[in-house]
C-alpha cells in the first residue's frame, strides 16, 4: 500500500518527535500545575556548605559531652515568630521550599505541593508536614544554648537563612526527635550528605559543641556519602 504522506529524513523525523514530546510535557504542566513526584525535585534549605567547607567547620567544632539538659524548656526558644511580614517562620519555610505554593493574605498556604527530604514523602496538605529544627532545640540546649540569651535562642529557633529549618513529614520529624546523627539518620539515604553538612553548618554558626560519637558519625557520612 502506497502512502500519500511525504517521508521525512531520519534527522528531521527525530526533531519533530522531540518537539511533539516537549509540547506534550508543556501541556501537561499547564493542565496539572505541577510536576509529578517522580520527576519533581526536592527543595533544600539555604546555606548548606560545600563538602570541603563542612569538613573545615567540623574540624573546628568543640568536642565535649552534652550537659544533662537540666532546666530545659521548649518555651525558652520562642519560635514561629514573624520573619517576613506577614509570614512567621513556619509559613516562610512552607512558602520557600514548596512547589507552586499559593498563600492567602495572612501567609497561610492555600495550595501547593511539598516534598520531605528525609523520607521522600509528598503531600498537597501542609498540615501533614512539620518544620524540623535540623539541630533540635534540646540538643542545642545540651550543646551550649543553655548559656545563651533569650534573643539568641529566638534567632536560632527561627533562622530561615541557615539550613536549620526543614519542611518534612510529621512521621519522620517525630522519628528523629532530639537525636543527633550518631543516633538517627533520615531513611532516605540520598539526603545523608546534605543532612550532615547542614547539621555541621548550624553548629558552626552558633558555636555549639559535638560529642565524639556525633563527630565520628558525621565524619563517616562525609567520607562515604559526600
């Protein structure tokens, strides 16, 4: 059977096929408004250092046992204060690290999608996610923050310029609790390098100490994952 359609050379045929695939992808994004979880990227907090910088920062941290934690209370770290009116720190992170996020006049997210770097979970409901303090408040207290002023603890608990606040699934955040990298690491191994570099950077920025086990675990992760 003879075809009445003109035959394209192989090169132009591939070009047309590629153009059609690109057009189809554009149409899909336009219709859906967001990429599928399989193809979308995770959004990392700002300030994660390079591996060499993290190594230098780790080398400079004071190594000593944690204090007993006596006197700790979460209220000693005032958190979720307004950091960029009208957004408080939690809202700021959800807006910063989400995908196609829309907010109302009070900075409450009304739509969007969020990915949890700790375990790969995706959601379109921000109430499913917690904002994790990379270095937990209790760990900070036991590592030197017990001697800080309230103003410094407030800055630490709401620091949106450091890699300290992460939007993650509530289950992964609660699994982590107050544990350091020698005691807990995210189930998603692809984030391990950035996780320990962020941990080191926060402790470096705030002059917090590490235990010998904590430092050894971080060093091992840098050696094997970064």
